[in-house]
């Protein structure tokens, strides 16, 4: 039986001072741990980059308006591709493939 591959995203959002925005997982694998932002690709996402942008915005407080567009949260622009990593779950015959991106926001502070 062929393994199911689930496409996920992981986005590291960094500011000009090199600080990385992390979120604390609230459920499933890694609950209570800190991680980059991201999640599962949905059928309505236009691209894997769109998935990463949507997930960052959702996980930083974005909520849908009356027309279903996300409002609020951190909006990221062009993403830089870091590659991908697979997490295998043989007992489920499943692979979670995380497509990884990073985004620099803001500028370095003047200290």
C-alpha cells in the first residue's frame, strides 16, 4: 500500500534584528511546544505559498470577513523557499511533507 503524503507548510517569520516569530502548539503532535507558523494545504489555496501566507495570517490573529477574506494578523509578502522535510508515520502509512519558507519583515532596529 502506497503512503499518503499530506502537504503542509512551515514559515519562519524573522524581523530585521534576527528574531523569529514562533507560535505555541495547542494540539496534536508537539502540543505545548514552540514552532514556526504553518499548517495543512487546503484545496482552495492557489499555491503552496498561498497556504503559507494564509496560515501565518490565521495563526497571528487573522479572521475572515463577510466575504471570506482574512483581515488582521501578520500579512507576509514574497516568501523565500528553504526546502522541505518529511515526517514519516509508518503506523498510519502516512508522510507529512513540510514545505518550508522564510520571510523577513520590518527593518533592523537602530540601537
